[in-house]
């Protein structure tokens, strides 16, 4: 019986003299991998550098406020009084001073490009801006009214934001000393956590505040000698009232024809030198005789006329701690 053999099929690769399908796929896969590796490596090596150069913006604005923003704020009457050009403050639309205007903080809207080089300031201009704000604005004697507002804002931030706040003790102390006698300031300190309220600086400030409320100027000035420079600056605006109260109390307590109080001792109590103490006594009608003794009299005590008492003469308690430091140095952290 004849049996027919099944036809043998020849693969496409065998028909054309190629290797078997598995070998062909393996060889081509290796070739593809061999060709792909250098290319992938080259892309990986080049991409980080290119990406960094493309994504890092470079500012070219050489002024503290970009010209476009300054024009926009001029047209919208959004200039700060420190940015207005001299002589135009009373105009319907004051003009901006390009040398004093500072760029406002604004959060870019979604999808808006915030990397326009003409609106970005390079590091040197940013440093110039910070130095201007510290040396020419914060150190200006005309800007005391906003000190209390900014201190209050900062203390509110401490209360609403989670810590830690490494400088909170310092600024809580400054806030209380600056606002001696204020019910709101005292209430704020009382509500502080015990660990913060019991720190040495705040404890000293509370003692000074208590002496102020009790009208005990001798005790207040004695505690004031323990303050550092910035704390003394915060307290300084209350010293005129404190020294006035001391002279008034002593004018009643030592009011006698035969009573003489040593000028040197009074100078120590007032934290002033002898010559300034004598001048202060003269302003309030308190007699200082030729033997450098003070003759107190409740009938002779008078309030000074408006503008006659120059506070700038009585800075001893602060000046002794300032030494050679300027206000700018202290804000820069050189104290």
C-alpha cells in the first residue's frame, strides 16, 4: 500500500536563504538594542543640560520696579506715597519716581507667563531693593506710625500660623514694650502659652508693664537698664512720661524748704547724666541750686510748653547700648 508523504512546507525565511524565524527575530532585536542604546544615552546626557538652560529665567530689569508696572500703577492711582515723584503728590494722577518705586508682589494668574525677563530683577537689583527698603525706608524717623501696625500684624501671624517661630519671644517682647499700658497688648501676652510667657525677656517686659501701670517710674527705669538695644528702642517713647511722673512724685514727696536731694542720685534714677538731669528739672520748674542739689516743691512743678521738651536730648538709656551700630546695621542683623 502506497502512502503519500505529507508535503513539507518551507518557511518564508528558509525560502530566501534567511535563518529561522526565531534566530532572525533575536538578531534583529539585538541590532535594534545595539543601535538604540547610544541614542538613548545621548539623549539622556544632553536633556538635563538643555532643560536647565531653557527653564531658568534670567531677569534683565535694572530698576526696582519694571517700567510697565510703574505706568500701570500710575494710571490706576496705586502708587505708595513713598513712590510718588516730588511735586506731583497733589496732582489728579501723581507720577511715580522710577528711583524709589518698588515692584509690588502679585501672584500670577493661571496660565499667565510669569517669566518675562523685562519684569524680573537680577540678584544685584534685588539686593539693592532690599537695602533701599531697610536703609532709606525702615530707618526713616518719619515712619513710626506704621511700626505698631506691623508689630500687631506679625503677632497675629504668630497666633494663626503653626510653629516653630524662633523669633517669637523677641517680637512678643517688643510688642509689649512698645504698647505699655495697652489692655489689648497685655491680654495678648496673657493668652500666650506658658512656656513662651515665662521666658526671661517676656517676664521682664511684664514687670516693666506692671511698673508702668502702677506709676512706679523708679522701678520701671531700674528694669529698663536690663533691656537690650532694640528693647530699649521699643520702650523709649514711654520714657518722657516716666521721667515726668518721677519728678512730679518727688516734687510732692520731698516738698520742703529744708530738704535737698542730691543731683547725682536723681541722675541715676532718671538714667541720665547730671547736665541733662539739670536741664530736665529746669523744663519742669524744679530748682537745682549751685551746690548741685535739687530743691523739690509741689507748688513750683509746671508742665512744659508745647515743643519746649526736646526728646532727642534724653536718649542715654538707648545710646549707651547702641554704641557704633546704625539702625541699618541692626536690621541687617549686625547687632
